[in-house]
């Protein structure tokens, strides 16, 4: 007997997953609708898919990246146990690192508090930026998967560009859409190259506002404070934001990260 189909709203209420999350999981190949109306685009699911949906929910609550969840769902029983054991070890290590970062953030915030007990705003600076030739790739990723995707994309682009990579210029990650626990961008990873002949694209010279991100805040969601600061500064008259905000990663000891937003004068 054929199962009765449920609308995306009905399936959302059954599984406690929002329609936005269901569309994200569909896009990432984790949970496909049972049927899609070719005329309206409406998605339909069946009750037997609820078990898979709940497994995804539990793994997401454990902080597992979406691509690792896909591997769990497709694995054999033996492979699944190995994947979960490896992730458990990584989660313990990540927890220890997170505690260290939170300790650092607490000290940073204490140092920034003024006499009234308010946290001071990030210091925003402006600069002129020269023409920027680069090679790039665009991917969709949530906040949980973000560091892995940046690292992999940067490595692949550096290999493709070879000796053309301009090592004196920084890696840039441009945010063309919201990235959060349930929103997946997209982001564009850019590796600088030395000449326009080697580039996929060339960003023209321009002006930008930027902030230095404290080391303890170079992670989601604490880095959002820096994005808010440059967005506000770039929109302050007579400026107008141009393009998408970006993170700029500068090599060195210590490691440095900046958040920047290009602007034009009205």
C-alpha cells in the first residue's frame, strides 16, 4: 500500500524540522522529498522518512558537519560505528579548544569594558585597496562546515594557481549570503595571483572599511560583531556599501584576521 504523502509543512511539524532546514538538507543531498510537483514545485514527504530526518537532527545537535552526516547516512553499520567514534574524539578535542577560546574571550571583553561597564565597539579603519587579481571558487556551507570548506577550497585553488600565487597577499573569503547554523551562504574563497593573465577575475581598486578581529573572536558567532561594525561604518553617510563583506586572513605570527567591507562615496 502506497504511503500517504505529507506537505512540507506537515512533515516539518512531524519531525520538528523547519521548512528552511528541510530545503537545506534537500540541497545537500541528505533528505530528498518523496515527490516534487513539476508545476508548483511543492515538496511532499512520507512518514517513513521521519526516521532519517530525526537522525540528521540528532547529529546536527551533536555539532556534526553536514558532509559528515551524509557519510553516516550512507555507511554500513560497521563503517558508521567507526565514523561516530572518530567524530566523538574530534568533538572532545574541539570542546577543549572551545573552552580555551571562551576563556580568552572573557579576558578580552573584560579588558575592553569602560567605566560604565559597556563593551567598547571594534575600532574601524579605512584604506585604499589596489587592483586584486585572483582565482576563486564558490561553495555553499553552514557555519559548522565553514572552516573545513575554506581550508579545502584554499588548498585546491593554490594547487591550481601553482607558481602564480601571490604569497605576499592574503586569502580572502567573501560572504555572498548569510552563513549560520542553518543558512549556507554561498561563500567565495579567493586566492591572490600575481597577474591578470593568471586570474579568474580582477577586483578593481577601491576603498574599504576594516577591523582587526581579536583572536578569541575568529569563529562563529563571535565574529559577527566585527561584521556588524564594518556594515555600519560602510553605510554611514556619505558612504554606501559596495559588494559583499569579507574575511581577510593574513599569515604571520601571530595569526591575524580582518573583516572588511568595500564602499563608495555617494
